[in-house]
C-alpha cells in the first residue's frame, strides 16, 4: 500500500463547504450541479420553466471561482463557497 496516498486522501475525509450561507459537510470532493441544488433547497421543484444558477468561489479545481453550468460538477475543498439561485421563467 502506498502510505503517501493513504495519508494525503483518507477514505473518510469530509469537506466543510458553505451553500447559500449555510455550512454543509460533504463526503465527496466533487459535487454535481444537481447535488448542489439539492443541498441548497429541500425538495427543489424542477421543470422546464425553473432555472437554477450556481456560482462558486474558493473551489478545489483548476478554476477556483465562476459559474457552474447544468451537467457540470464542482471539485470542492474545505472553505468552498457556493450560491444557488432559483428563477421561475413563468
């Protein structure tokens, strides 16, 4: 077993992030667009007229801040800040 890899990334690592101003603990280092929407809103309504916008900063990936598009995933680290807004296009 490669001890360096085991110590650098333990299997039980949790990440402390902030979603819409609320602290959240997640066990994955990458979260999908839909997973972030689910963290931001309890039972979010979805449909053709509902649009979610996700912005982030202090992320763990190559790009540390910006906007996440539907279908993409965000690499997180401790301290990542995510804002999710919902717009109804009625």
